[in-house]
């Protein structure tokens, strides 16, 4: 007769066909379980699932890669003037700018970049101001 094994807590594990399974550590159990799940999913997908297409067809041609426009917001500069924000963003190497909501003007007063009641001319003026520095306005945040 086999000698009973002990658990970490000291309790006896009687011998039996399942006693070896009790001794599995977490890593081994997760590996076995993951393999079982993967096998079940592969079988459920059916025969030939994931197989390469038949024939000598070249792989499908991909389009041009996506070009992301990365902008820097003026928000980190909100305690400074808008001009300081734009020159700092340009000096950091950005090509696009995203306007925050407010900046502190020369008098120390927090003023909106583009108020809700601002005329379209104000937006054109801000756009020109950015483009004159070599920045393209890409996005703006609003307090509306």
C-alpha cells in the first residue's frame, strides 16, 4: 500500500488515481488548461480553418500605411500666453497644434482662446497665427 502524501497544510492525501493531479502547481495547471481551450477552439473552427489558401496566389496587397497627424496641445501652457505656447510647441518639433481652452494673457487674466460667441474672423486669425509659425491647427477644445 502507498504511503499517504501530505498537503502544504499538513493534511494527508490518500493515494488514488487523482492524487497526482492535486500536486500540480498553478503554472502547470494553467498550461494544461490553456492547451485544452486552444485545442477546443481549433476543433470548433472546423477542418482547414486558418490554413493557407490553395494555389499559388500572392498575398493580398496592402494599401498605403496610415499616416498619423500628431499634435501637441496648448493645454500644458495654459498658465502662459498663447504665443508662448505656440513657440514652445514649434520648438519641440511639432507640425500640428491642438488649441486648449484658455491661456493667461499679459495682464495675468485667464482668457479663452476662442470664445463661444467669437466671430469666424477670430478663428481665421488664430489659424493664420499658427501657420505663420509653421504649425497647422488640427483640433481645438471648447468650454461650450
